[in-house]
C-alpha cells in the first residue's frame, strides 16, 4: 500500500505531500510516466508514477447500470423527469478500486457518479468536487471531500511525481436558465510534472465553450491533451443540448489547439444520442490530433 493511501484521511487546504522512505528503483524510473485508461462514459483512470486518479466514477453494468431521469425524453420542466434505469452498452473494464488515490467529479449527476460507485468506493477516499457538492457526498457517507471553486487549485505528490489540479468553469448548457437548473459543474486543468518532465491535460466535463470558460483558458497554454465530453445529450428533450457533439468539439479544438484530443463520454450508454462516428467522419482536417480509444484501452504518454 502506498504512503498516499495511508494518509487518505488527511486532507490539508494547500497540498497533499508525502514522505517516501523507500528508494525509487531503476525499473520505476523507466516506466511510462503518464497513462490514461478510458473505462467508458466520463470515467478515466489516470496513472502518473505511483498516483492513480479516477474521473467521474461510473461502475454500474448491464440493463440497470444507473438510475436517473432521462434528459432525452419530453417532460414538464416544473416537475422534472421520471427516474428510470439506464443501460450500459459496453462491459466495464477491470478496475481495482483499492488502488485509487483520488476521485475527481465534474458534477454529481448520476450519469457521472452512479449508484454503484456511491456504494463501492471507500468512504475515506479523497474527493475533489465542484462548489456545493459536499452535502450530497456527506449524505452518502463520504468523509474526505474537497470543494474547488473555479480558479482554485489542489496539488498532490509522491516520489517526486506532482499533479496540480485547477478547477475551470463548466456550463452544462448555453442557456443560462437551463444551466442554473442543472447546477454547478467543473472542468479541470491538470499539470503533471516529474523532474524536468511536464505535461498538461484539460478535461472539459459536461461543458460548452461559453465566454466564461474561454476567458479562463486564456490563462493557460495550449494543452498537451484534451478530454472532451461528447454525446449531444438532451437534444430530444426540453432541456435542449446539454453535452457537446462533434461540431462543438471541433470548434473548441480550433480555439484552444490541443496537441492531442481523446474524446470520451460517448458510445457507452444509450443516453448518448450522437455516435462517435459523426466526429470521425468530420475530422479529416485534424486527424493527426485525434486519438479514439475503445472501452478499456490505455493511451500512454511518455
């Protein structure tokens, strides 16, 4: 067990630092520093040296993978949708939840933090969440929660591997009223560093390229990697479109110019209305900048 997991109950306000008494072996030093394993939907297992981070944990399977109202169906906005079972279309890849050091949520809707994850994850596992989400996780029994407002940062490190996390705006809709109805969300900017090695990653969360987000991104260089959410969810319901599709992702790529874009939040659930093939059919001008992963596949960053 790593030293980080031994101190999961300690969540200080500035950084999470660890004393490591064991030396780093040559084998460890020659391993790839950063890997991204897409587990389906919005869930990515990020491994950086000895650290493991999990985004938007979705751990349910089968016909009843999770329960939530269906934003794609017509319903009365004043009453809200009926809660139904949602189907997962792909198998959940193997995941050792005991190895996770930190869980990061873009927001707490059940299609981003499902009932299975709520039951299975360690109650002392550290969480980073958007402003206002603590009450919900506390009610679910979690005790190690850190809220990050837009612009706030968090840092964790072990064995000389450091990850700086900055919360960025995430707008679930371009309609201000719908966005307010759906609640606060975050995207996140990650800076991974080890000695002289450094990479950046921007995870959009469920967001559109609204002016507030673009203004925030002006403070950062072009990211090495972008993880955008697709699916065009909601386009057949009263909320309207509440996640990006191919058009919005390509527009965002043109603005912030990531070195590589790895689309997520597609194909895994019936909830997603736009097939990933729409993006792939329109990507001829940016083909070298796109990396499409299958569920369970890992992209290695050296």
